[in-house]
């Protein structure tokens, strides 16, 4: 069911930025200079750079065609948001509560124990997939969870509304992102070893703002 604002709300509403964030965005705008991003893509890129102070993400981020539009539509319809770990969940909980109130869960919390040969996050991700295959999946820490999701995508006709692939590290990280790139699912991913919970949270937070203000 599509989100309906209460009578006391104006919709869409402008989400106020803290003055320090506004100043930071101005610095980023000045330093990044000319770029090839659309306005919506740049809103995401700018928020990542704000969270990391790392301009290299402007080269590492990849958007599949229609990914942002798919995410915005899903957010406005209140589809669930599944994160891999609690840090990503906590990083977006405030904006979710201010806007569409999408069901929000961390995969690691959906598994009390790991299945044999799997991590708890991977196990929880598979449990979430069984219940919410059309959710928005936000992976900022666990490449095992992203690999497990990609495996499900390879054998399912159902697609998530969006997959954000931004795990960080050295083991299976690049491989998980390559696996995601080889699927047809709407996706926003960070190539290479970089990423992390702050990056994943920044991406979905930027999408929430775009969806709310549209």
C-alpha cells in the first residue's frame, strides 16, 4: 500500500539539513567540480563523500539503469528495507522514522545461529529473502550475505526493488560485487575493496530523501 501522509503533514516535505551538513555539501560541490552524474545520482554521491571524506567514491560507484527510480517507487510504497548488519540499520533508522516508516530489519538479527558452513548474517539474509524477496537489500559489511543474495537471484524470477552492494574488506568483497554486477537486479554498488556500513547507509539515506522530496 502506498504511503499516505496524515492530515497534519505536508507531502512532499523538505527534509532540513543541519547547517554543518549544508556547509559540507558546499565544500564537496566546490571540490568535485564538473561531473557526469545526473542530479539524483549526484545527491547520492555527495552524501557518500560527506560520510567518508573520500572523493574516490565518485569513481567507484555504479548505478544500473533505472535503479534510482525503482528504489524511489519502492520506498514510497513502504516496501521493507533489509540491511546486513545492525550498524547499517541504525544509520538509516532515523530517516525511515521521519518519512515512510518502511519495515526495517537487519539480517544478522534474523538468525540466532548460523547454518552449517555459513555466517549468521548470511543465514539471516536467506531467512529475509524467503519472507521479503522484493525488499530493498542494503549490504555494507558482509560479502557473504551479498554472495548468498546473488545466488538466490540466479534461481529466482522474483527481484528485489534494489540491491545496494557496498561491503568492505579483503576476503570475498570484490567477488561479491562482481557477482552482483552479473545480475539484472536494480543495483547501486561500490566497486573494489572500499565500502562499509557508513557508505551503505549514506546511499539509502540519500534515496529516502529523494523519494520524500519528489
